[in-house]
C-alpha cells in the first residue's frame, strides 16, 4: 500500500531534479547566446553563431533553435516576467532582441529590432503584438545595433515534460524562461 506512494515520491523527485537541470541549462543557453550575439559584426551578421552557441548546451533534449520567442511589449520592463512567450505549440523558442539605450534618461530601453531564427523569416525585423506577422528589414533601423549604444537580449524558453503523471497546474508551471542582457560590442 505504501509502495505506490513511495514510487510516486521518488519519480516526482527525479522529475523536479530534471526540471531544475533544464532550468540551469536554459539559463546557460541564454548566456552563451548573448555572448555570441554581443560580439557579432553587423556587416557579416548571422543568427547561426548564436543558435550554435545555444544548441551546444547539454541537457535540453527538446530545445529547438528554429522557433522565435515573441517579446511582450516594446520596452525592456523589469516588472514583467517572463518578458517573452513561446509562440504556438512549440516546446521551446529562442529570441534575439536589440534595445536602444540612447534615451534611457527619459524611460526604459525601447525595442528597435530583433533577429528571427525561423527559417521562413530570416534577418532583422519585428513581429506584430500577437506574433503572427513578421515585418522584415534588409538592415536594422538607423541607430539600432550600434556597439556600445545598444543592448542585446537573448532569451530561451523551454517546456519541460515530466515523467510522472502530475496535475495540469504543476505541469504548466514547468515552462522555464531565461534571458541575458549584454551591451552590443560588435563593430558596425
């Protein structure tokens, strides 16, 4: 009679250990991606080194780097968490956003462009607020992606799938997000 409860407890402990390992993996993936993004030279910009750095992180079996995360809003607001969402039914997403720091005295940094990792929408541009329409740009707007003046934010979202039959309320809480912000260092 006690054995099923004990087994459920053991499996739940393993599940939560797996969730925390994926949480650490997502944080490290976001840091690695931001380091790669911050040193890119604009004239030869590509999302490949960023997604390669993110993919190199171990322990995230379902992490794909071909789905965009959708930023919530147009500013870098520290009060909203998570600041981005996973689009559609994907189990993971990657977001690469650029924020203009030149007007920080008058308000929070504003989103000036992002890099799309989806193969159907490569390059700089922006998603509409619902994440259904991509507006591409040949190059980023003037004054955006400027070394020392802009902030690059790389975010990774990941939905952990538990092994045990957990209640719905707990399994939806097993979506983890991480973002890393670095000053743009690449040479334009």
